[in-house]
C-alpha cells in the first residue's frame, strides 16, 4: 500500500487506543485464570496473534509478534504443552538463544534456537540467570510462567535491566490476578504453586502511550491534537515521550527504545535549542533496535536522509543535525509499523509531498492510524 502525504498540520481530538503491551499481559493472565479472553479488544495483528495462540495452541503462529513468542514459550513449557511456534516477517530472525538455553537447562526439550521451534517437557523450578540488557520480554515470560511450577524459583539478572517499565507493567498485571512476585537485589524471587485468580470487575486496558507518541510529537512540531485516555501514572516506558519532547536534546534509548523513530523525526526538525545549541542531537544505547521489525536505526537514517535531513548512523544510535524543515521525497516503511507512522509525522513538516511505500505496516499495532491521520489533516 502506497500513500501520498502532504505538508500541513493535524488538528482535532482523538482517544488513545488500548495499549498493546497492556493487552498482551491482560490476555495471558486472564487465560491462565480461566477467563473468557474474547471479552478483551483485539486491536491489532499482534494482539490477534496472542489470542489465536491461546485459543488454538497445538501450533502457535505468532505472526510478527515478539511479545507473543517470548511470553508464551515459557508459559506453555510450564504447562507441559508440546507446541510448535511459528512466525512471519523478521520474527524468525530475531534472537531467542538466551530463553531457549534457560528452558533447556530447566527440563524442556527445544528443537532449535529460531522459529519454527517445537517445545516439549515440563519446565522445572530453579534459578534462571540471564542478562538484563537483551530483552525485557524474556523476563516477562518467566514471570508469567514460574508461579505455575511446583517449587520456588529465582530470576537472577546478570546485568542492569533495560526497558524496566515493561517488567513493571507485568508485575502490576500479576498483582491484579493474585500472583505474588518478590523483588530481590539482583532480580525476582517467585514462589511456586500459585493460582491465577480472576480480578473483580471488568478488565480495562490502559490507553497506549506508544502510539499516542506520534500524535504528541506532531503537536511538538506545530499540530494541535488533544489526546484523551492516557494515564499519567502508567508504568508504560513510552510515557517518557512527554519529557523527551520538552527537552529534545540527546536521548538514552535503553529504557524506551520504541520511541526512537518518532524522536528521531523531532530531532531532525529541531535546528537548535538550549540543550542542543548547534542543532546536534544524539541517540545512544539503541543497538537493540537493529533486531526489531526492521533495523530501525538504519531505516530511520535512510528515510530521513531521503527527505533531506542530516542523519549519521552509528552502531548503537544516530547523530542528527536538526533543520527547520525537510525537502520531501520517497520513503519506505521497511515493513515496520513504527517507521511508517514516524514518516507520516515527518511529512507534515516537508516542503513537498512524501510518498510512503508499505503503509499497511501500521496494522501490526494501529490499524486505524491512516483513518485517524487523514481525518485530522489540514494541508498547507
């Protein structure tokens, strides 16, 4: 799908869509508590993948959802299910070795390190040691699974935990379902033999800061969008967007890597302020973005430079010299929802129109993005 995007602003009111990160967690916990997960909204391809894997779990097609795969592998191992996990897009290329190694060390048979993967055998309790700077999704998957085992376990982090906010989201969800996790100096102590219990009332996912970030960034560049339904007290790491937009100097991406594409756009259009007097901005600690739905560092450098920006790609980040506007031109989503949405916001500040290839990538997290975008657009 190709879309043509013209300069202008976005004006209007929009309700934040439900948080994809929150929905993954609520859906898995509700299923483990024996609840009807069909009452939860299926807002995107990723959430549909989690629902389908839970409802038809002889073969789990995770589509392109890393959360689905990394959360459910240890859960199904804890339940002693023999299951084959498959995936699409770049998911079969994304690393799984640390989690696979842990499952093998604790009693499971795992066919290989990358998709398709077949697991069998009963996950056994014990000490699960892993680096904290690889993927918080591994930690979340273990936190869901280990309470189900017949003995106590520990998760030991051998390096500082990155994307800590996503683990905090998991801990909040577990508490809702009466699951006890104890934090330690180096990780988490997990009592075994626990039962997930349905919480009282209706399960309501939070509004999504990750996708709202694109609208908030548009506001920082001159648009006037009122975004409703966001919880200022949320544990979502991408709540950091509010502070980053107020102080768009440099960015340490270790705790909120998903914000890098849209922050890169804002930096490219910020020629100078008190934090970056020469308009020079730097994004650091972002090497993990190379193994997302696309190589996001490369994709953003290529796309922004194609529009007339000044971006230098580093092994773990970007150097961006901001300009008042961009030229326009042709860009590609690289099959990545966050790249597509970031380019849509960049196009507002271009002097000429932008042609975006692969615009359908937004279906992964925000299928109604283009409908909302064009509904609010005011052309120059």
